[in-house]
C-alpha cells in the first residue's frame, strides 16, 4: 500500500522517495549480553563477569530468558540505571596522621611548639 504525504497536490500519485542507504539507521538491539553491557558501561567483559558474581549491586539488573544460558540486559534499563547513578565527587579526605615515628620535620615542629608553650 502506498503512503502519500498529507499536503500532496491533487493528482499526485507518486511514491515517496526512498531514504538513501547512507541515511538509514539500524535500530540498536533491545537486549545485550555480557560483551554488549561491557561496551555500554566501559568495562571489560571479564570485569562484568566478576562484578556479576561478586557484587551484583554494582551492575544493572539482568534477565535470564527461559532456556538461555547467559544473562541479558535490556538496553533501556541499562540507560535508565546509568541515569540513576551519576558521578559522585568525593572530597579529598583530611590528611590523617600516619602510623609510626614522626618525621624529622614533624619532630622539629613539635619541639618548637613545646618551647613556645614553655616560654610563653
């Protein structure tokens, strides 16, 4: 069945021009496997496998279709999961005292502070 533009002039019975091959877009797959998820998240496939077994909370939820051996992820769910996990900037931790003997500079500063307290 032919489709015609709404504003076609009277008597126009031509077909709509086909989209050139270079402009055709192939739709993305609806689901991806471990390799596809690794590509979406910027991980290696081995990292995805490791995270899935050790810390599944760090990955989007997976689905295991009946009869399938490998998990699948729905691309829309992965994108939504990424939107819910924006980058969290951490403040630099305050400099904590290192264990062990103080450095010569720290010892000299402590000695000067003790003298000032004793003289002051």
